C-alpha cells in the first residue's frame, strides 16, 4: 500500500565520543548533499557515545535546513515532561526542525544500572503509552494544569509548554505485536531497522499497525513509515547490496508496495552518504512517475521473476585471508538437485531471499569488525571499546544464521509467533530426508564458527594483557572472515531453494 507520504531521506550517524568533530561534519555533509534528516541513537548508559540530546542541539545550531531526531530516545532515562520541553525548546530555536524518535528502552538491565526504573518489557510499553500522552499535553498550550494519573508516570498539575514551532512527530521503534499496535493507536510514525525487520516482514507488521489505527478511529495513512537501512554499494546481490540502481529500484518498490516513505542510512562513510543522495533523487523520480501513471524505467531482467528460481546464492570469496582452514569444503554434503522446470511464487522466493538478506547483514558486521581492528591498530579506539562493540553485534547475540533467519522470518509467516532457533532444522529434516546430511553439517559448522568468534575475543584479551599482538588479532579476524563467509555461502547454496519449495513451519 502506498500511503502517499512525501519521501524523506536521512542519515543514522554513530555519535562516537572519540571524534565529535567528525560526527558533526558528517551531519553537515548530510545537509550539503541534499538529504533531509540527521538522526542519532540514544543510549545514555553508554559512555563511548555522546549524549544524544546535547549532540542534536549542536548539530541543529551548525546546520540550516536539515531536520534532526533521536533514533530512538531512551524513555526510561528521559523523564517525559522534561523530554517534551527539551524537544519543544530545540524545535523553537531551530525553526521547526526537530522530530522525536522514541523507544520504550530495550536494554532493561542497563537502564536499571544507571538509576533508571527496573521494569519488565510489558511495564516499559505501558510507561511509553503514558509518556506519549503526557508529552502531547505539554505541547498543547490550552487546558490548564496537566493531570494524568498513571502506573509509571503521574502528572498532577504540571504547567503546559512551551509549544513547539511545528507539530512534532513521535516515531516509535517497534517490532513486536503490542508495540506495533501502540504505534497504530498513538504514534505519528513507525521506525524499524532493516537489520531486524527485513523487507519481507514489513507487510505483516504494517497490517498490525493499520488495524490498530482503524480500531482507534485513525486513518492508517496518518502513520508515517520510516526505515533504518543497512546496505553496501559494493555488495554482491540481495537487499541493498549493489550499485545505486539496485537501491533505487528496491526502495521505490518498498515505497509503492509497503508504504515506506522515510529512508535513513546507517553509515559513517562520507562516500556512502554522497551516493545515498543520488539514490534519494532516483527514488523520488521513480515514485513520482509511478504515482502519476507515467512509465517507470527499471533495470531489465531476462528471467521471469514469477517463474524459475531467481534468488542467487552469494559465492564464497575467491581469495582466502588465513593460512588456517577449519572447514573442509570438499566434505560438505549437497542436497537434492533443483528442478529447472519448477516455478515459484514471489512469496516462495522471498523465503530464500530473506536468508540471504540476513547473511548480508552478518557480512556487513564482519566488515565492521575488520574496521574496529584497524582502528585499534591506529590507536583511535581502545581494545576494550572494540571488544564491547563486537559483543553487541548480531553475530554474537544470536545462535547463528539459520536460527536468526527462522526467528525473524517466522514472525512474518506465523504472525505473532516466534520459533526457537533450532526449530527450522527439524522441519527441513522431516520435509525432505535428502537434506538431513546438509542440516547436520550446518549445525556442526555453527559450533566451529562459535569457537572462531571466541578466538577473536581471546585475541582481544591477549592484546590487553600484553601476551598478544595486533598481528595475532588480525590473524584471528582473518580466520573468522574465511570461516564465516565460506559457511554463509554454503548455507545459501543448499537452502535457498528448499526454503522456497518446502516453506517454513
């Protein structure tokens, strides 16, 4: 569904405390290349990141046109009346250039460790609903003292104001059904990230938002759909893994098909920001042409997307980085041969493509690890900072690729239901016994990769205590690079077609 919103493009910059001037320069570059929005994450419990609200104020003061927003503000550590007045104040000073991305606070232990309330996930959502009501009242000039009793926030006679320079939008970062429903009932926008809500999940999530909006007497089109993007212009196929033309085509399709209308690039690379500005211009042109009924130029593809198998597994790298080889690729079993006469629906094809999209995110994280190691070598960040960052990455938080795939993809297929990490393997074994050797091998390789990651961690520790060197750390990352990329390619080669043919449970 195309909700008809004006297209907006922006950046999601890392507010790294070690180089404030560079962060501000990237925000200014965002404006210079013609993008519309600069956003920053807000984790007040993380000292390696600058305070988001202070940084937004400086960026707003050193730009003229671009809007600024949190992506997203940590509500448990931002009292709602004070946050509302901070937003309104900066909006007045900047001439109406502030929007508010808002979250319930996902890292509950970190919030509590920093003197915030210790809440359950459910309590955090209730507190978020109460806070939205409070902030909207603060921004409303008429009505006398604000009196809103709540379970987590009670306002008893608070004065109103100041009123922002424009109607500030509240965008919620949401993935689970209850938060999506809150978005539909109360928010002005939905702000997910592609790394955690792939393109094929958007339709089902949008449906929950739309239904909640209708039940609340709202027009679903009143909820803007935003999207934090992870991608690579030198990628090898998949979602946002390729040149500008691929990005233009895929984002235009998301706009016209799923109603997404604000795209925010997560990158601190100036060249990426410049190229994203070219993407923005191309998407605007394509969407305008489609909405007006004009013909839209698209890259040609000789393969019928509705017939045949058009999902292309990513090949392994041609060159190895490490002298050590932990996976004997010659012993990897193969599954049944593909039927060249078989046809597949777009929905069937999306299952295999989503696996590739998840893998592409892990590949991108691997590049981040390499970059962190080089930053350590250059002395720009400490080893402890690098280790902390690596431990927050997806590849350290999930039980590897197929588990991650199953958990995310099955949210789309089975609505409101998340399967345990290993549940897809038994399904594939039952559905096609010829896949049993492949699945067994994949499980074995998951453990190998886990051990390699532990080796990277040990190399970081050794560098700290003096028993290791930067060369030892590089060697550990080289081994991870070879092992992980080989495994991901093997998994795609063997499973993208069975996933389309057999589906997921």
